[in-house]
């Protein structure tokens, strides 16, 4: 029995010697295999009965089950605000929809309504020097991916109004 075992061992060792001709090659392969075993494991999904839940399923896939958000928080937690990190995550998850949501077309819309959108998107206050300015109509497309100064320039050219910006407040006048 001992002789049979050593013959099997010899066959096995000869086969290994073809792939790893010296100690250095065998050691390198052992290190490589240990490194592979140390890699983080992928996320496994166990799903059933997805009828009508395809949007939640797709979001789970696009967000890598929260891994992307965790990495954003890890790398940018001390640099970006929570809202900015959430916005970045949403942009990564669904770039096309996020960019489209920032492109708005207005048809005969009061400046007062546009001022509300500006306040929401940029977190900046908007005031009017007179009530009449609130009723000026605007028709056009505004790209809220652009800096606020670009938006104000488009509105100035389109509505014959002027905008003064003082820190976090914009004043609209004629």
C-alpha cells in the first residue's frame, strides 16, 4: 500500500513540476492563490417572485446593494456633504435619468416659479424688487447641470431683467 501511494504522489509531483518547474514558480503560484482567497467575496442575490418589482430589482443591481454608496461615503465623507454624496450616488446609479432631471423646459412660466426651481436646485434665495417682476413669462430650456451664473445669463437675455447676486441671495430687478 505504501508503494502505491508513493507512485501516486510521484505522478502528481511530476505533473506539478511541468507547471511549476522550480521552487520560485511554485511559491509565486501559492502567493497568488492565497491573494485570490483573500479578495472580498461578491454579492450574491437570492430573489424570488419579482412580479411588479423590477424597478427595485434594477436599483439593487445598479447600486451594487449599497456598496457604491459605502465607497462614496468612505472616500468623500470628510469632503462632501451628505446631500452631495447622495447626489453623486444617484448620478452613478442612473446617470441618464439624473442628467435629464436637471434639464427643464419651461413654456410661458412665471419668473416666480422659476425662482422656486432655482432655490431648490442651488439652495440659494431669490427675491424680487417688485411684485410685477414675478409675473414675467419665460419660455425656454434651462440646464441645471450648469453653474447658477449661466442660468441667470439665459434668464437675463430672455426676460429683459437683471440679476444681482450677493453671496447666497439673488435679487431680480429691471
